[in-house]
C-alpha cells in the first residue's frame, strides 16, 4: 500500500471520530496522569461512542480494503460520510499485516 492511501484512510476515519483524544482544551504535559476525578469529569462530557467495524462495499474483506489495487477512496469517503450523517461517531478498521508485508 502507498503512504498516500494510508494517510487518506486515516484522514477519512478521523473525520468520523467524535473528537480529539485530549478533549475540549484540556492539554496536559506528556506522561502526566490525571487524577480519577478529572478523568471522570472529562469522560462524562464525551458523547456516547456509537460505531461500526468498517469495510467499504467495494472490498470483500479487510485485506482487500488496504490493497493498492482495490483501495477506493471515493467509496470510503462516501460511506463514512453516510455513517457520520446517521449518527455514528467512531469507526474501527483492521490494518492487515499481510498487506503491509507485501507492500510496505
């Protein structure tokens, strides 16, 4: 797979995710652990995670999704857009080692 394709997929998946991992202006120094009360307060502000395991309609399986010959950015963008519009705010994709091993 080409880096451009991987970057495109990461960007498309990121567009569906509800928000950043560090939420709502709460940037902390790397490695600094939040107290439990602060973590729970942050968690309560987040929307309910509602998502899917994603494989586009043009791929027969998760291996085919990542292969350069069958990677279909337009379909991925369209289908993740549908997911976002109906209320999904997270998406899981499986990054296949077999595909990377063949085309790093």
